[in-house]
C-alpha cells in the first residue's frame, strides 16, 4: 500500500548513493541529512486502502518519506520533509545547504518527486485557472494562460566542496549560494510577487559572492500563469 512517490524516492536515494561511488555502510558512517520534497498524494485519494492496517498511515504520509529513507539506510542527521508548492525541491535544497554550513550534517541527500495518478488534481487546478487550456505552457508570452502538469523524481548527494575534493568524488556542480523569501501580501495567495522574487535572488547572489552582471545563464520558474 506504499505511495509510489515514496517508493521512487527510496529507489533514487539508493541510486544517488551508488552514483556517489560509496558503499552504503560507509556512507552511513557520516552524519547524513535527508531533505525531501513531496506534495499532495494522488495515490491516497484514489486507492481503497485497507482499514485497520498499522502500516497504512506511514505508507501514504508524505511527512514520512524522509524518515523512511533515514530509517532504511541508518542515516542519523536531520530528516525533513518539505511541501511549499512549486518551490518545494529548491527549498529542500536551500535547507540542506544551510544544514551543511551550520555543521548539522556532513553530507546530505536532497530530492523531490511528483506523480500524477489521478485526474482530480487537474480538475481542481483547472477550476482555479492554473492549467493551460491547450496543454502548452507559453511562459513570458502575452497569450500565456497556464501551465502543464508533469512528473519527475531526482535525488542528489551534497557535501562541502572541500570534503568532496578530499573524498575524490566526481563533482557535477558547485552550489555557491541560495535564498528563500516570500512576497508577503500580494495580488492573491497563489500569485507570484516580483518583489519577493527579487529579494530571494539578491539573497542568493549575496551569499554566493556573485555580481549579477557576471551571470551568463538564468533558468526561470516560467509557469505561464
């Protein structure tokens, strides 16, 4: 009865550890934080779950995902779940960076998952006007009228750059800084606020020690809403 989103994150947490080239027993000797982003569960809303089964509650609870990974792999750092809407995975990443910087953990597993298992979510989002009428997300265009739902899963292993160098790891990327902010009282509860975005970007640049004019690539959250 386990939510497929939990199963996928378990699988990809294992694959991330394998990709890091470290045996699990050795990986678990370091204080490892687990930071996972999971939103609402379509599975829990569409499947007839058994009544009275003591395992059901943890099998469908998104809050248990990080704890399940920590439990299965015997990881003893922070174990946290995030659901902040569209920003969930990046907020989990931000929190992991802070935990590493603050010495809460020596390394971290960071991940996120989204599965579309029911039409109910699309019906509700469509009623609010979030979804594109023709299945195309036309970000930054005048005729943009919404986004298109998709599925995905990913898990990363993070550690300090110096630790990665000392461990002779394959380094895919270096994260120099991150920032999180809220726009406060905007047009509506769900509408983006440019001032809040600006504050988060400036915060990330300041922490990274990077001047805006030196950026050569920007990837945006262009939902077309």
